């Protein structure tokens, strides 16, 4: 049922000014009694509206209940019919499931029988696979051995390549060293030209520097005179301002005379600030000129010093150029040696790569053999895979059938539970249907009653609404008239408030002057202090350090000390290098030559030179005079970077001053914002006002007029006071701050410079002295090293030769003279030996064993790769022939046998031992190795049939195992002595002809037996011959019957 909307007039709020005076208001504006009557009628309407809404809601609920019960009855009837149908279907489905379960049980039994047969076949195949794997294992092991040998060959190639890479790197390093030496010589030649040019211009530079000193002293004198004049002008302006301020005393602050004097004071203050800047600039110019005079005099002294030291530097540079030429020759020799080493190692790498390729071919051949012999195994494994697939398929079928069977049984159990449940559910729904029909009759009766209640309430609500509307019109006419007259009274009060604006502007201006003077003085003073300290510290560090550094760098005493100590250090370094590096190298070279030729070199005695005194070196350059600031201006980014590059004791102070400057800037920024410094007035200067013209002189309107006047006046005054302050304060504050800062920063800045300059100057002086010492020391050391090295090299070489003679005289000194393989007819599998000839050039015999190690073997197999030479007589050559090996069984004809090894020999004076390498080579002859692929014969043959004697065949299967055998094999099958009468051989010898590697050759023999052989053992001898030599033989036993 749809509800009708009601128009409700809202209740109005009570009047703003309700007091006892309203009781005496004229009727045309006395709205209060009418307002109360209207509110009472409105409450009655609201009560009736609520009752009607409640009745309509209950009626709608009854209608909904009726609809729900009707739908419930219809649904129950449908559900009962559906449930009865389900019961019938379930009974039919159960009968069919009983039949399905019996069929599935029979299927499961048949599948289990097939699974049992498949598992038996799998067990048989697994036994076959195991048997084939045992046959294949020796071939796989051989393949693994060949792969290990290939891995070792590849590793040797890698190591050789690494060494080649290192040698190429050494060659490149030698090339760079040569280029560096050439560049050093070029640099020294350029340096010599620069020094000679500087010496030629030195007189002109000195004359210009002296003239600069005279000019700067003249400028300084003129600046001092100007400073006195401008200071007197500043004093006069200050006196005039003092007199004007005395004239203001006793005058009214807002009077015309006071305003005129303030204007004059402001004008003079501007003149004073301008004059203060002039004086400050002149002071800075004077200070700057004083510092420039000092710097220019320092430059003159430095240039005079250059006239003395520069010729010595030129002579020293010429000596360095001569030494650089010697270094270039040495570096060129080192580069040639490095190139030779690279070429030798490249040849070594190529040889190892060839060996690795041969080993790879052997591995591939063995892989092919393993693959060929893996055929039966692969076939069995393939069959096993098929059988496993069959078992998995049967097992999956069994699982599906079992699942289906269990599913059928579960469905039968479910239906046995579900049918009784459905029957109980049908009975319950029938009971619910009867109850719902009863509830529907009750709901329809309730609807009739509620329809009657809604009709009555609707009629009462219409009457009450008409009465409320009449009372509202009586109330609203009086209320509107009262409100109009009240607004007129407020407007009268507002119209008298405009004077608040002018009063606020005057008061605000005075407040601006007070706040700006107070806070601007503080901010300007703090900013002057912070900027003077930070800027002064930065510039004091730069200027002081550079001045001190230049002075220290020109120190003659530190140059002389670096020259003397560097020369001694260079001579010692050259002698140490010759003794620790060159002498052991020369010993090794001379010793190797003695071992090769058997002769000793006689070396002349050479002694080290003594450390001489070399001329002083001066690397100082003419420094440009640094111009400083003529006024206290902000520091630049370049100055900050210069300061950061310098480390002195001022760094901590500079960081502190920087933090102080940031704090001062933050303070100034905060003070410059009007909102941070403004405080609103707490006393409002109200003026006289008139509220006598209100409606009928009623007190309530006079009070409204007065209240509105005070509220609006206060608002205008406070807003104008704040806006005027916000407008004037920033400019005034900035002016006071800048004036205060400008008046104080110069003195503070100069004080900071005076205090901090000595600290940076002392650090620069120390660093300059240290730097000139280091540079002079390094250059003197390098020169002395290059000068001394040729002599030290000669001493080391002479000492090494004498030491070799002493060593050979007292210690066994052996070398490999020759190495060769002993033996001919080397073929796969045959034994062989290596002969080592060791020459001893010493009169002392070997006193402890020497170790021989085989490092690489191609087509050769060793039981052990380590051997020991236990004796070697003095001054003779000893042959060692105990290095045994076997040629690889799979070596084909023409294969290269290549064996490499090393002998660990007694070392020299500077090494405990040394190693010499040897290499021997030979070629193999044909390898007749066979693969015996089985015999095919009947060991219990029948002698005869009904009509004739049987003929039998004996087949021997062989194949060339390693390579093609051009000369072929001869295979014989003959009776053993004493058995000739028991067998009749049609042939006893078969020749294979040329045999191809891996191709099977069947040797066929035919024979028969006489009656005398019945039930007797007959022995035959089977032989395999290559070029008449028996390679294999065996006895065959037959028992004919």
C-alpha cells in the first residue's frame, strides 16, 4: 500500500533577543504568544502523522505476511510432489546399481590376471638387462679412462694458453714501459726548454714585480689620505642627527614639528648609512692594498731566489735526459726478450692442441664401440619400457575399475540412507502445509482491521494541518516586522564605525617602528657577526695557507736535504736490486751455460760506486700574485671549493661559523615575516556613537544598535591594524637589519682575518716545505738509481760468475744430455723403455736420488709415472734406462708415441732445486688386436642318420679391434695329437684377407665323424695367427654320438 506525502511547515527558532521588555512590545511586533500557539498546533500534527505512519506500516506488514504465506503454501506443494518423485527414482537407480556392481567385480578379476602376467615378463627383462650391463662394463670403463686422458690433455692446453696470455701481457707491459721511458725523455726535454725560457725572462719578471711594489705603496698612501677625509664627513653627519634628536625632546609625538624633525632624521640616517659604506669600502681597500704590498715583496724575493737556483735545475735536467736514454735502451732489450718468450710458448700451445685432438679421436672411437655393443642392452631396456608402460596401463585400468566399483557401492549405501530421509521430509512438509493455511486466514482478518484505523487517522490529520497553517500566518507576519526593525537598529550602529580604520593605521605604524627597530638591530648584529666570521675564516684559510705554502716551497734547506737523502736512497735501491734480482738471474744463466758447454767463465772484479753529491734541484715556479677582495663581499663557490681542498686547524671553526651563519639567516628569515612578530592589541579605542533613532525608541533596538557598533568597530580596527602592520613591517625591518649589518661587518671581518690568518699560514708553510722535500727526494732518488744501476749490474754479473765456479767445484751439477725411446716394432700393447743420459760437469758425484716425473703421455701407458735416479758419477755422463711403459692397446699403425717429462735436479746457490724437461717421440707399427665375437658350433653333434653321415660346421667370428689389418689373419682348427682318427676335417686353415676395423669375419670349418668317435671326447686346437705368430689359441672339446 502506497503512503501519501504530507506538507509540513518547519518550526521557527525563537527570536534572538527574548527579555522581559518584549512583554511590552506593540502587538504588530510582539510575535512570542503567536509563536507558542503555532508550536502547540504543530506538535499535534506531528503526533497524528506518527500514528498514521505506524498504522500504515502495520498494514503493509500484514499485506506482506499474506503474500509470503501464499508463496510458502505454493512452494510446499511443489516440494512435496518433487520429493515423492525422487523417492521413486532412487528405488529404480538402486536396482540398476546392484547389477553394475556384479559386472565390475568380474572385470577386476580379469585385469588382475593380465597384470600378473606382465610383471612376470618385466622380471625376465630385468635379468636380461643386468646380464648385458655386466658385459658392457669393461668398455665403459675404458671409455672413462680415455675421457680422463682427454680432460688432462685439455687442461694442459688451458694451462699453456694461460701462460701464453701471461707472456703476452708481459710483452704488452714491456711495450708500455718502453713508451713510458720515451715519454719521460720527451717530458724532460720539454722541461728543459721551459726552464731555459724562464731563465731568459727572469730579469723582466723581476723588474715588473719591483714596479708593482712601488705602484701599490703609492695607492696605499692615497687611500689612507682619503680615509681621513671620509671619516670626518661621517662624524659631522652623526653630530647633526644627535642635535635633531635633542630638539624632539618635549615635543608632542604626533605634532607637526615632531613629524618634520623625524623626516630630517630619516634623511640624515640615509646619508649616514651611505657615508658609512664609503668609509667601510675605503678601509677594506686599505687593508687589501697592505696585503698586496706584502705579497708583491714576497714575489720579488722569490724571483731573486730563482736567479740563483734555476741554472742548477737546468744542469740537473740535462743529466736526467742522458739517464732517460739509457733506460730506453734497457726497456727495448726487455721488449725483444718478451717477444721471443711469446713465440716459444705459442709453439708449445700448438703442440698440446694436436695431442688433445688425437685424444679426442680415441674417445670418439671408444664411444662408437660402446654404442655398438649397447644394442642388445638398449633393445632390452626398450622392451622393459614397453612392458612398464603396459603394466602402468593395466594398473590404471585396475585403479579405474576399482574406483568405479567402490563408487557404485557408495552410491548404493547413499540411496539406502537417502530414501528413508526423503520419506520423512515429505511427511514434515505436509505438516507445514497445514500450519501455513491456518496462518493465512489470521493475516487476512488483521488486514481488514488495520484498513479501518488508517481511514480514521487520515481524516484527523487533515483537520489538524489546516489549524496549524492558520496559526503560522499570524506568527510569521509579526516576526518578520520585528526582524526588519532589529536590522535597521544594527545598521545604525555599523554606520558609525568607519573612524576605526584611520585610528588603526596610526597605531599600527607606531607598532611597526618599535618592532622593526628592536628585531632588526638584533638580526643585523647577528648576521654581521656570522658573515664576518664565516667569510673571514674562508679567506684567511685560502690566503694564509697559499702564502705559507709558497714560502715553504721555496725553502733551500729542505731542497738540499731532499737532494742528499734521495741520492743516497737511489744508490742503495740500485745496489739492492742488482744483488737480490739481477745476481740470482745471472747465476742461473751462467750456470745453465756451464752445464751446456762444460766451461766456466772468468769474471773481472767490479766494485760499487760511492754515493756522490749531486747538484741541488729547484722545482719551484714563479707564483702569480693573488689579488684579494677590496671590500667585504660574499664568498664565491670557487672560494668555498678552494677552502675544502685545504686542510688546516681552521676547518672545525669554519664548520662552526657556517652553522652560525645558517642560524643567523634562519633567525633573520623568521624575524622578517610579519606573522611571526605581530601581536594583536588587547585594548580597543571606541569612540562616541548615537542610537536614538531606533523604531519607537524601544530599548531592545537601542541595545542591538550599541552591541553591533562595538562588534563591527572592534573587527575593523583589528583587521586594519594587522593589515597595515603586515604591509609596512617587512620593508622597515629589512632597512634596519641591513643598516645595522653594514655598520658592523667590516670591523668584525678584519678582526677575524687578523686572528685566523696566522693559523693557516703556519700549516701552508709546513706543507710547502714537506712537498718540496718529497719532490726533490723522488727526483734525486730516480736519478741516482739510473746512474748507479749499470755499475751495480756489472758487479752483480761478475759476482754471479765467480759464485758459479765455486758452486760447481763443491756440488754435483747435472743436466739432461739426451733422451730417447729404446726399442723397435712398437705396436699397440707392446712394452718399451726410455733412456735418459745425464751429464755431471762437477768433480763431485751425486749424493741423493733425483726424481723423474712423466708429465704427459700420448699413446703410452705407465704403471707409475715417478722414477728415481740414485747415482751419477763425477765428470761423466750416466745412462738411466729404468723408465718402462706399454704402448696403448688401441694405438693404430703410424700413431705418434709422444712422452714428456721432467727431472728434478739439484739447484744452485739461489734455488733449492731446478727442473729440466725432456720429450721423446716414436711411431707405431700395425696393431693386430682382435675382437673375438664368439664361436658357433654343436658340442654334441650326431654322427649319422638313417641313410648317411652328417656334416657339421664350426664358425669362429673375429673382427679387427683397433684398425684395418691389411695383411689379414690365418685361423686354424686341427685335431690335437692322438685324436686324428676320430674326426674327418674337410679344411683346417682359413685366411681372412684384408680386415676392416669393426667388420665381423666368420671363419668356417667343416668336418664329420666316423663310427669310432661315438660317445668319445674329441679335442681340437683353435689358433689365430698374424704373420705366422700365434696371437691366441684354445682347446675345443666335442662329444659326438
